């Protein structure tokens, strides 16, 4: 620890205390017989049980700090006060603890603003140049990646570190050839090309380079991704994996009716599916819908829904952030026929009114869709739980009709099903893209348009072959 100019460090009758070698960081001197920033109160001083024998190199420190992806903002330290470890605030605030309100507090589905790390602690998302910026600039730079993106990258990074450990490689500064081998193994495990790009983006986020091309711009990586497309060209499904007609017909009768007395679970499944199929929105947006005015407004023949102000859509433009969900009532006055009366049972405005009325007594959030599980009853549903509800609704409808599902359904398929059905019914493409918050028609044509075979498609071949009757 060094010498003490004023008084001995230990009791005079005891042996002299040997010096302690700090593992890393700046040398800490002793003023007035005590360490700078002395530990106050009953706090104890915790010394790590392991000692690095590699001269405290930066590479070894980074290698140790990346083994725990939950503590990505914590750099290696030699000594830590045990008292400060107990008062460290949690990484994310607790959810579901607040009562119903319109401020968005206590809801886990809304993204939270990124928090800057403690002063003097290196952030793995910032390069050496960026780390020299002011705290305000750092906060803005960190916000370029959303909380969900950082969480996803951390999970992918953890898998990459495990792979590097099995190959005896250092994750920081691993050669491009090793990264390509890793991507090849991921592909052999069944991952799609889009998943490979996410893994590659996570690796690139931790490869700090002040200048030069990124990993994606490397010629070998570019050729590798192009080769993956040539070997495994993307194929769109030729037809929907489930029938919209079957599901809607099942939802318009028992056991999903009447809504005033059906089990709350069936009401939740029906409302969630109708909301997804009529809005053509992502499940993340459905999770962010607010429950009470002025975000949710019921008028005579329409219901207008808005998302939580803190929610950031995938594309954070003014159009995507502020576009409301407008859902008109479906056959609001079914007096002419029994068919219209049955179609009215699919009215999303009616389903939402019943759902809010029956779930409002146990709300613990300001979100529209809430959990029914005993441990989280009344809290906002996550995107994953909403996806499970949509899939469960489709599966249950098929089971009630005793019809097998040839391909497992996916919740995201409701966007393609809704927009394609509306397109084939003659709805203007600009209205479809506006409802689904697509700024370009190409998005629908490239990713969501489903191909259907009509009787009119056979007119050309029929006309040609019919010439045989003229001879």
C-alpha cells in the first residue's frame, strides 16, 4: 500500500503489513495514513479471489468482463466496496408495481431510455474515440441502439464468446476467417440468413475500430453472405399456412360467444386476434396500445387507438410514431338478416368494449392488453405473450373444427393475411400501406403479398385449348 508519513498502518505490536499489488488502474497513494476515498461506516473491503498474471493487459480485462452479458457496463476493477454493491440501482425498473395510470409507469412493454454508466466506467458500446465525448454526447450515442437491440446483441455476444472459448480464441479482435466459420456453424444449426446478419451485427458492435470498414463491408463477409443467398435462396410461401375464413367463422359462434359470459381467456384470445387481423400491426405495437382516453376513444361507429408516447416503432419517423389505429365498427346495426347478425359478432369495437369492461377491475397498468396469469394478473402483456395468444387462437379454432394444421402458424402472419386479403378485395394500396404503417409499396409487394390463384387466371389457357373444338 505504500508508506504512511504520519502514523503506522497497523498496530505497533503486530507485524508489518505487506504491500498489496493492485491489479489494474492508477496507483492509489495514502494521505494521512488512510486510502483516498476511505470506506465509510461498517463497509468492508472486498478483494477479488483471483489474480490476473498477464500484467493486467487490456485484452485480458475485456475477455473477463464480457463473460457476463448482464453486466456489460461494468469494467474490471481491483477492489469494490461491498456496501456500494448493495445500493447499486437495478439495470431496469421493476414492472407492474404501479396502479392504473396514464403515465406509462410500471409497464414492461414500453421501452425505457438508456442510462449512462457511472463516471469512469467504460461502456462496451462506445469506441475509444466516442468514450472521450461529454456525458451528454455519450447518452445520445448510446441511444442510437434501443434497449431491445442492446439486449439482443448481448445474448448473441454471449453465444459468440462461448464459441470462441471452445476454439481457444480471444473474442475481441478475432480474425474474419474465424467469424465466417462461426456463421457457417450457425447456418448448419438451421438459422436463416436474417438471423446470421443479427449475429454478425452483434459481433460488429463490439469490434471497436476508429476507422476503416466495418465487418459487414469486409470483402470476404460480403462474398460469404452473397454465397448464402445463392445456396439457400429465400422462398416465400405459396399459400397461407392457415385459413382466415375458418378462424373467423369459429370466432363468430360458441364457445367464443356470448362475450358477456364466455371465459375471460376465450374473450382475450378473440379480442387479441381480431385486433391483430383488423389493424395489421406488429405485436410490439399491440403491446403498446393505451387503454383509456385520450389514447383510446370509442365513438358511435369507430374506435380510435393510440400507442404509448414512450413506445418507439421499428421506424421512428413522424408518420410511424403518430399514426393512430382506426377501426370501424362491423355491421353495427344488424337488423336485416341473420347473416349480418352473425357478422356483427366479429365487430372489433364490440369485442374491445366487452374486454375493457371485464378486465378493468384488476388493471395494474395503462396498457390495453393485460395478463390473466395469477402471478402477473392485470399487468401489461409482453409482445411474446401476445404472439402466443394469436397462435393459440388459431390452433383452438382448428381444434374446434377438427381440422389439422399442416404448418404451424406464426403470429406475424396476420399482417400478411390482413393486407393481402384487403388488396384482393380491391382496397387501395395506399390505404393498406397507411394502415400497416408502410411508407413504401415495395414493402408489401416484397415481403407480405400472398399469391392466390383465381379462376380468371385460367382464361388464357382455356381460350387456347378451346380452339380444338373449332377443328
